[in-house]
């Protein structure tokens, strides 16, 4: 039903557009110069005026109607519904709807039949009302717009403003979605912190939520507050991220320097895309590469020199993650290094600096802000990475900085908390939100830090 | 052009044995000499055998319509063309008696002796002090911090910029005005004590007042340095240079005293150019 109406509106939109153009030419006596706005804009004006209000109504109706119907059905059947619990009420309404509009009915009874009749008649009324209103809006818009079209009419301004409104709407959607996600993170986390004191969470050094006894929800015991310490996860995350950056930063940066300043054009044309392919490999592939190839290799190597290496190690995960983020570092750094003007390189060479001196003393400092942001982006990416760590670093929340031991990270624990059966209000599930919030705060802090670094060292060259 | 080798009595005091410098017919020392210089960009030939001398402690102006190879020739003098992959240079370029393109010559040392100032001011995104200190640092010219500060101050002084910037040496060089930036670039070049300074249209991005300042500066610098300047402004060539060379389509048409070139050109093409008939 919704889509039929939307399609009809689209037709009206096109038709009004064509007519508006024609009408504008007509009132101008086919003399374009007397028109304030070109005919296209008059077409757009009429099209918008005739369809936008109806379209907004259509969407509003689609959002509000089911709720309205439910409420009216509930009030019409108050005596049947009385005494039903919330899930029972939902089941009741679901069945009544199914009887009225078709669908799978769990089981029917007289009360539901009665409610279904109310549903059907209300829907009928709603449909008629909606159709009448929409036709009215379209016709009204056409009538008003048609009258308004005259040479001096500022159709262009109207269309531009509508377009701007549309753009604002789209960015508002993006912004409000973000805000919504953050708010839900915060609220769920607050629920978690009602059960587990925030300090126990942020500074606790013991993490073993899987050992929470049955019903770790409402009637949590004293012991429960001691098993949600996030520090081991943070340490694990930092350890793996640090290893990854130690691998990726030099390799990525040096290859960027090679690509931008040393490589000949053909080499560059091949090498750069190849490096970028690394970024296209699914992380799960990196994951089993880490788990099946790198981890055993490190273990064997460790044993051969008499070190005890666990079969899942932070080192394996960190190394592979480092390889994964090389393209982030190299590709972005390459771009910023290339953006340093040739005139600066010439100026340095003209003073007798060698190529490497020029790069070290002029090009890299000039490109530093961009390089820092490339590195931070790579770090954020590494912090948020899950797959490789699940497969290669293990699940054991050891608090250690020894890269040869198994560790776990924030993201991995979020995954393990949320797989399998769960209650939505148990501390175990809510802990995932708290971890999410923690992760969010860390990456946010990183980004703000990066922005400040970039601002402070931003070098103006042009 | 007649070349005559004479013995310089002063060089007898040198402990190193070096050939006496070349001199012109008038007895002026020739700092740099180009002989049959041909330059190719890939298959395209940009210079067709240019012979040009640069006299010591004089300003030599290179003029000509754009695309005639002025910059190309200038960039041969300190091998800046090396930075262009497709560029190939034939012929000889001599600095005193050293062949600039001799494989044994170290370009780093060459460019310390033959400095360059570019068309667009290109200060490094560093502080004013660091801009000037850049060359001395990479060539290890300063023994101590005080030494370096002395070099920076005196270079800025010679570039006529010291008074304007002495209170803000640690501010970014990119924050200066265009004319100040160009003088900063000149100070930067001076700081490595070059013998020759090459300038490629150094005023073309500057306003008239800044231009006048730079021109004045060029005239002063002549005392201590040999200067080669590319300019598209004939007034500028007339104002700052002692000798002028006119290029056209990759050849050197005519070279001589600036005065002669502008008042009494021998070649019809030069005549046409300076009277504004083309270019
Ligand atoms: N980097 C380059 N690559 C290819 N051709 C070039 C390059 N630089 C200059 N040329 C060519 O060489 C000729 C001389 O250029 P140039 O020396 O810059 O002229 P001018 O400085 O007198 O205006 C021009 O035809 C120009 O197109
Ligand atoms: Mg030029």
C-alpha cells in the first residue's frame, strides 16, 4: 500500500515537473528573458509543492497508524484485554491483526475475532481518510503552485531551499543515529554500573564473567562485582595494538617514502595497488593465517630457543594485525607525502641537501600531521579489530605484557559475552555495553588527541 | 668569444696546485662557463648548443620569451636538472676550472657553491631561524650553537631582512609576507656561503614594492657573489644586471653589456623582443 502510493506520488512528481516547465514558458510568452528563474525551476517548484506534503503525510501515516490502531483496538476491547500481561497482550494483538489482515494465527478465540473486526473497520477508515487527505494535498499543491507561476516568481530560491532542507535532513539522520547509538551505549552501561560499581569495572584486575553463577542478574552476590575487571582486557588490547603498530608504522611509512620519492612511475603504478590489496583481504583470512601459520611458527621458534610460548599468543595476533594495517599507514602517508609541494624539495636540493636529508628534514616534518593521523587511524583500526584476535590470541584474560602468552581484548570479550543464550538484563550481557562504551571513549580520546596534534603541527605551505 | 688564459699571481700563494681562472677579453674573471650546452627533455631538445660565460661579481640577466630555455640553462649551472628523470644534458659547464657534470663532482658540494632562489618563494614550513640554519646544518658549517646563530644573523642581515624579523626568529617562515619570504629564501641561500647565486624570476610573485627591495638587495649582493638571474621583465634586467643574454627558441641569440643589448642590439630578434614586438 505504502509503495503504491509512493509510486503514484512519483508519477505526479514527474508530471507536475513537465507541466510546471510548460506553464512557465506559457506565462513568459516563450520569452526566457522575462523569467526570473529558468523553466526547470518552475517545474521543480510545482513538483515539490504538489508531492512533498503528501509524501510527508504518507510517511507520518505509516509510522503512526499501527500504534493508533493498537491503542484504539485496546480501548475498544478493554474488557477482554483486562488482566493480560505485556507479552500476552502483544500476542493477542498479533493474532488479532493476523485474523484481520491475513497471516499466521497462533490460536484464535472469540475475543480475538472481535478485536480483529475492530482492526479491519479501523483500517478501512484509516485508508479512506489517508487517501482523501493525500489527494487533497496533491490537488491543493497543484492549484496553488499553478497560480503562483508567473515570470517574477522566485522558483529557483524555493527549489534551492528545498534541496538544502533535504541535505540538512540527511546529515541530521547521520548525526542523530550516532547520538542515538552513543546514548543507548550510555544507558545500558548505566544499568550495568548499577549492578557492578564503575570503579570495580574500570580498575578491576580480574575478568571472568563466564564464571558468573546462574542468575547473575538481579540478585547478584558480592562475588559478582569482582569478576568484571576490565584492566586485563585493556592491557591485552594495548599489547596487541602496540605490537601491530611496531610492525606497521616503520614498514608502512618507509614504503610510503619509497613509493612517493624513490620509486619510478611504473614501479609505483604496480606497487601501490598491490599494497592496497592487503587492505581488501577479509580479516577472517588474516585470522586463520595468524592462528594456523604464524602462531605455530612462533611457538616452534620459541621452543627451539627454549622459551615457553603458548599456542595462542599476543605476538602472533599483533604481527598479523600489523600486516593488516600496513596499507592504511602506507597509502595515507603516501598521499600526504605526495602533497608536500615539489618546490620544497627543490628548495632543499638547491641548498645541497641529499634526497634522504630532504625527506628527513623537510618532507617528513611537513607531512607529519597527515602521517600522525594515518597512524592514529591505523591504531583505531587495530583496537577495533576482533577476528584476528579471537583466532590467534585466545580468550584467556591474562593480565600480562609478555607477548608470548595468550591474551584477550575488549572486542573479543564483547563477542564472547553476546554469543549464545542470554538475558538482556543480566550483568553479563550488560557488560558488553559497558565494554563498548569503554572502547568508544578510548577511540574518541585517540581521535581528539590526533586532531590536536594535527592542529598544533599543521604546517602551512602553498 | 675570445678566451685568454693568464696567470693569476695571487694563486701562487695557494698551497694547492690549481689552474688559473679563465678571464674574458676585458680581463674580467669568468666564474662559470657554458660550452655547447644541449639539453633534452626526453626526445624534445630544449637547448641547442649554448655558449655563455658568467663573470665574477657581476649580475648576468637571462631574458627571452617564455619557453625559450632560460630556466633550463640556469638549472644546468647547479645541476638542478638532475631531479628531472627525463632530462639529459650534453656539453660542458665549468665552475672555475671544474666540470660541473664530471661524475667525480659531488652535487652536494656543487650546490653549496652554486645556490638557487626560485620563482615562487618556497620557505620550509619551519621557523625563520631554522630556514636559514638549514643549509649550514646539512653542510656542517657551524661548530657551535653560537656559531650557527652568528651565521643566521649575518645571512639575514645581508638579505636585508634582519631588522624586520629579529624579534620573531622562532615564528614560522611561511607566516612572512611574499617579499619577506623571498628575501628569507635568499638569506637561506647565502647562509651556505655560495660563490654563485642563481635566481629564476625571483620577483615574479611579488608586488612592486617587494620587487624593488629584492632588486636593491641583488645589487648589494653583487659585491660578494656572482649572480645569474632569469627575468621576464626587461626593466628589471636593465636595472639590476651588468650583462644580459637573450635566448630565443633554445639558442643564445646575443650576449653583451646590458646597456649595449638594450640600446644597440646586434640581432634583429633581440631588437624585436626588447621593443615588445613578440614574447
Ligand atoms: N620538466 C620538463 N619536462 C619536459 N619539458 C620541459 C620541462 N621543463 C621545461 N621543458 C620544456 O623546455 C623548454 C624550455 O623551458 P624553460 O627552460 O622552462 O623555459 P623558460 O624558463 O625560458 O620559460 C620548454 O619548451 C618547456 O616546455
Ligand atoms: Mg622559466
